[in-house]
């Protein structure tokens, strides 16, 4: 964060203005809360939350001066929905969404400044491979099966469309993750039942294979959600390619 102010000044000096700021830094983790070091919480809050605030505050005065600009922040659907074995990540994304929504209200007198929350679900990337586990010295080290995760190029395309249309908040995910997000938004009691099913199956998985494989639990979440929601009984949608 110490370099943000200098970097902002360098960009303004070179180009004379800043039209768009894209906040896209972040890191995840995979471990139960009771087993997670406090250093993990500090690390993720520092990077996912405070780092974004720091850079935004450096750039914002230049946009306010010109009365125009776009602040695009890639958050996560886990800024809306909380899942097990990711309490630190969920906390940082919930905090970030709260900051951005508050900032948007404060900037109401500057209609030319757009604050956009981009909330992707699972996307094919290395975020899981680089995820922390119980402490900051250990990473997951692999991406696992990226089945049903959105192709990166499609996610980028949808983000660009969102930017071009000045959308305030966008949810980007494949099914059944998008359906789960809508359930959490509009049917919180029912969605809590589904998430509790996920938690129980993860606990059973952990008990059967041992705590040493806790890093693999994030992938179990994906498969459990697919099993619960993407069955013939629940398949109330069809993809365009179907």
C-alpha cells in the first residue's frame, strides 16, 4: 500500500488523468475457522480489503476533480454468500462490498463517477492453487478439477460489458452457483438449509479422509452444490447451448 500514492502520481504525470481504476487483487484460503491462524485473517484483510481501499482513495481525488471516472472492483459472490472453510475470505469480501456501496452513496453528487461491484463465482484461474490454508506459509498448490467453473475469457467479456454499461453490481457465474446466489438473496431460509447440507457433507468428508487433506475441501463444496442443485429435479433452467 505504501507504493499506491507514488504509482498514482506517476500515472497522472504520464497520461494527465485517470479514467478507469480496476481493483483486481485478491487471495483466498481454505481451512476451518478453528484451525486458521490469525495471520491468515490479517493477510486477507490487508490485501483483499485495505489494499483496495488504499488505491481507491489515492485515485478518487483525481476523479472528483474531473467529476468523472469509473471505479471497477472485482469482489466475489462470497461477498453475498458465506461458505464453510473460507471465513477469512468471505469476511474480506463482505467488508469490501460494504465499503463500495457506502462510497457509491457518498458520490451521488458526482453522477459522472461510477462505482461498480463485479461479483464472479468460480472461474477457471489459479486462485485456488495460490490459496492459503491454515497458516500463511502453506498454499494449496493445485487447482483441482475446474468442472462447471466459468471460462476465464467469458468472465472477462462479461466484465467489459458491465463496464461499458456502467452497471453498479454484476453477478457472474455458471449454474448452479448463480441460482444459489439468487436463493440467498431472495430465499435466505431455504438457502441456509442448502448451505447447511454442504457443511455436513464437508465434515463427513473431512472425518473420512483425515485433517491432512483439509485443503481439498473447497472442491468438495463445488461438487456438493452441483449434486444438490444440478439434478433432474432441480434443473429448472437450461443453458443456451442446450
